[in-house]
C-alpha cells in the first residue's frame, strides 16, 4: 500500500524534525493551511467560517479561555512547537507580548523569521521541548498548540513547561488526544485506525485528556488546579475544510507542480480518518489551563 510504504513513522525527535523540514520546504502545507499549522475554531452559532480565519479565531479563543489575556503587555511568552510562527505573531501583535517560539525544525525557524516583520517582539529558535534552555520561572506564560502528540515523554514535557513558568503565570496547551482507553479500550478496527494515524504524521503515541491532565497536575509546584476540556465540537470542521481549501485555492497546489498535487492527494485519507476518529470520539481535542 502506498501510504504504508511511505509512512512517516515516529522514530525519534529527529524524525519529527525531518518531517516538518520537508513539509515546510515544499511549501504545500503553508499554501493550504496558511501560517497557522493547527486546527481552527468554529463557533457554536456560526459554523460557516473561513478556514484560515477559524485558525486565527482559535488563537484568540484559547488566549481568552486560558486567561492569558490577563497578562500585561510586555509579558514573556514561550510558544512550544511554534511552527512557522503564526500563533507567536498573534500573541505579539495583538496582545503586546514578547514571544519566543521554539521548534525542532530548522526549516520552520527559517520560514518563521522570514514571515515576521522586522522590529516584531517575537523571535524563533531551534530547541527541544524536553530540554528547554531557559531558567526556572523565566516566562509569564507558556503556550503550546498541537505539539505534545509528537513527544513521547509526556512527563518530561509537562515538567519543562511548568519549570519555566513563573509562579502565578498562565499555561495554555491544546493537543490531539485519544479517548481514555482505561475506561473504554479500543476495538480491533480502532487500533488499526490509530496505528495508521500515528505513522502518517510522526506521532509516537496519543494520550487521553484525563491522562495528560494528571501528568500536568503531578508536575505542578503549586496547589493550583489543572482544568481541561474537549473542544472537538469547535475544531472538528477543520478536517473537511482543509480538503475544501484545495478547491477554494487550487492555484496554491497547481503552482507548485505535479509533485505537490500527488502529495496533497496522499494526505486526503489521513485527513478523512482524522475527521472520523474525532467525530466518533476515538480522538479528542484537549485544551488545558492552569496557573504556575
């Protein structure tokens, strides 16, 4: 099978960096998804939202829900898994934060710097989320969207985020999670779907919302509460919209040549399976917040 022979199975952080280097350098992902490589937010009373605008809306909704908007201008924010800097620029331009975005991908850092205006209060570095080169309590806010699913050691991921968050600071995390398999184990066909989803986009494993909530709670140095929710309802339209985007903006793919067309078609089965998995509760979109 074509997808099996060309899977992007997780092997180490190097395989994650390599996958994102490739996606960034061929520009297909950016042409289709824009500068925000994450799902969008579709309000309950208005589902007919432009795909790219939904992504911008997602950033604002997570800022508001997490309380990050309570921080004053000039606050230091760490964006873990920053991609090509879309969220970092919104946090900087709209909220006045000083943002440092980090990613394993050198190609993403290069592109993020190209897309960021000179004089902007956000910068980008290649760095491992499990070995942050920052002091304890250095940041007023920690932001991470759809990065944790690429990380095998979830405990270390949580430890590093909360280590670098100052007391009283705000944590805002969003990620792809699995159903809680302790409560409802996966059926045979669900295991096949999960294996396919893991191997296509360089994910080592998916963890449940309750599972990661517990990990964050154990990593906290204060007695504060970790609050989590499932945002499937608000984000799930993104999957079909990401396919429709190729119809709305055909030149985004056609101008990149035949290879890009083939690569875009290659992603459709994974996107459709992602939609099915999130729609049926096998996967869940977890959001998390707490105070340092």
